[in-house]
């Protein structure tokens, strides 16, 4: 049990670092002068800036798309590993030993559901980003700007999903500590 807990701590630390990197990297996409969230009308001045800087905006977005895709792969792999190698494995072992812990099973189910939401929301974000990149921002700056606001919203959902997964991992860790104290 001690080795498994130590491995879990290492993986949890790595996941938290990845989440932090993802949040920082994802924030680069939507920060700065490109969009003001919550603004219903965009000024002609901003639309002209988008149109005039279209090539550099698209270059930056493509770089972010590439970086975000790598982040998703790394995070997805870590989330999956935690679920299968640690949460599920522990619950299976407890059931095999006739000592199932319903709170750990419930925690695993919540985590699996949150992981699925993260994956689905990330796919929606990626599709939105692809759509954004495909828009001719030089000739259609308003359409581009509107799609940017939409992508920004989708990216915000992913950040919330990652935070929820992190919280669920922390809660699960506490449940494992309580289980350890029993034995």
C-alpha cells in the first residue's frame, strides 16, 4: 500500500504540473489584444487590427493549436493512467479481498465522468479552434472575432474541467489515506 501511495503522489504531482502548464499555455491563446470576453459589439478599430494582423494572428493560433494538442495528449494519458492504474486497480483489489470501499468506488466514478467531460470538451475546443483558423480574418474580421469569443468560452470550460479533475484527485487521495489508516 505504501508503494502504491508513493506512486500515486508522484503521478498526482505530475498531473498537477501538467494542468498548471496547460492552464498557462491555454491562457496565451485567449489573452491579449484579440478579444474582450463579454463584449457584445466589437469596435471598427479592433476589426481593422484583426484584418491588418491576420497573418501573424493565424501563425500564433497554429502554434497554440499544436501546443494545445500536445497538452491534451499528455493530460489525457495521465488522467487515464490514474484512473486505470491506480483508482480502478485499487478498487478491484479491495473487492477481491472482500473489503470494498463505496466511497472509493464513488470517487472513481466521479473521476471517470469528469475525465470523459474533459475529453469531450477538449474535442469541442479543438474543433472550434480549427474553425477559427479556417476563417479568412483579413476579409471577415467580424466572423473571426465572434468565433474567437466562442473558442475562448470553450477553452474556459476545459480549464474548469482540469480544475475539477485536480479537485477529485485530491479528494481521492484523502480517501486513500483514510483507508490506509484502517489497516
